[in-house]
C-alpha cells in the first residue's frame, strides 16, 4: 500500500481540532519554545487563544486553523484577523498562526502586515511539512499523522538522537570543567593571597580562544573537530543530512558485499563505545603532541601511523572515515614536520590495505613506511 505524503495528510486534515492543537503544541516544543500550554483542546472557552507559550521569556499566543478541505485566502485572512485579537486580550507580545494550507510568499506578507508591529510567526503547510519530514520531527509525524518511518528515515532519526545526546554530554563535560577551573582559582586567591597570585590568568576575565583559533588544530583534537571535518569532506556526497558530521548510531562491518557479519574482515566497535574510544585516542595524541613537535621524523611518523590506524579502527562515521583520517594525517604532518601527505599514500590501494591489515595485527611498521614514503 502506498504511503500518503506528509503534505497530503496535512492538507486533507481528518483528525479534528483537538489533534490539530496538540500537533501545534508538539511543533512549538520542537522549535525550542518554552512553557507551551494548550488552553482548551477538549472544548470550552479558551479566551481567544489555542496555545500559550514563551519565546525569550515573553508571552506569546498561538492559534491553529486546520480545515479539512481547501479554503479561500479570504477565509484564511478572516480567521487570522479574528485569532489575532487574542494578542491584545491576553496582553501577549507575539502571535503564532498554524495553517494546513499552502500560502504564497505574498500572501504571508499580507497576513504579517495585518499583525504589524507585533512579532508574528506563520506556520503554513510547507513549513510544517518541513519540520515533520526532518529527523527530529519523525516521532511527531508518526503520532499525529500516522505516517511511519521508512528504513532510511529510521537511520537518520537514531543518528540524530545519538548526536544530540553526545553533544549534550560533551557540552555538560566542558561546562563542568570550566566551573571546576574557576572554583580552583577562587580557592587559590582566597586561601593564599601571595603577591604574584593576582597575576594568574583567569577565565572569568579573559575571552576563551579555543581550539578553533589555534594554528595547530590537531594539537587540540576533539570529537567536535572531527565531526566538523566530516561535514566538510562529505559536502557533495549523497549522505542524509542527519548523518553528516554525526557519529554513527548503528553497528557496521567491513568486508566484501554480501558477506555475513560473522564472516567479515573487520567489525568496528559498538556505537556505545565510540565516544570513549575517540576521547582515549585524542587524549593520547594531545598529551604527546608537545614531545612530537620538533621531534625526529621517525618518531613523528610512528605516531602518525598509530593515529591514522586507531581512528580508522574506531570507524566513528557511517561513511567518509578514510577521508577524515587522511585529512587528520595530512594536517598533523604539516604541523609537526612541515610536510604534507601526497597521493602516494593510497595510490596503490592493495599496498595501503595490506599496511592497515598488518596494523590490525599489531605491526605498524608497513603503515609507517608508507607514510614516510608519501611525505612531500
């Protein structure tokens, strides 16, 4: 049976006013609005407002208009004007109008002119469809439109959820570290007021520069940096947008097409292990970076081989891992040896994969020799 499109189900709305208001509330949550409060979806006086919510602390009201058949713009404008009266009645600062009908840009401008100068958001058919057909909207679409996810959308959905969770964990970790550093500095200054203690640099007073401002980015390698690189190298690929720059959320294996998972040549770690393994790798690299700077070419190339192989072994992305690994390898070589990695590294793919296979067995020698031979 053919699956109805999101646009068709929205346009030919058959779920009633209650569900339309609840759908709009869910969309407001998705858009990041706060204190979303549906008023009387089950019936009763709502005081010229279907929804109350806050944007940047200010009170807004919302109205949902989901007719089951196409209506004229005149009727849409009349409904908009009627619902907009609730702004003044409720002393609100803004107005959101949800509509399951298509509006041209000029029609939207005419509605916005009716509400000026009050801040107004118009969620028309195409805008709502875009939200529901994006990975973060799949769950809402399934709940209110009864449209299930196909296989590619499931992949994008779980990858997006995994990325958001990892990002929140990393943000929390970074925030706690900044708080810890500030507390340590305060304790130093209050417990031992030596003359030179006031000269200690404080993150409370200085603007952070971060890894992005550094001339040697691999000195500050992090998950955020490699995810950023992955987005760049996959710019022209046909990967789903939810996958680019995001750690994989599913198991994968490396081997010839058609081979069963238990018979493949290499199985990367579980998705749940990726973050810890990446952090371990980057901690190893950054902690030894200072000793590598200005070091002998043999020592640097050995470290480059280990960095390259360990990154590929983790296989953090669904696709593009080789390109990201080679970008990191080339950048590190430029920083530490003032040399770049030539195309000779992968010119003979058989030799390259044999070197990686030897590294899998604990012998980094062939890969190190290949890297040395590729330096320009």
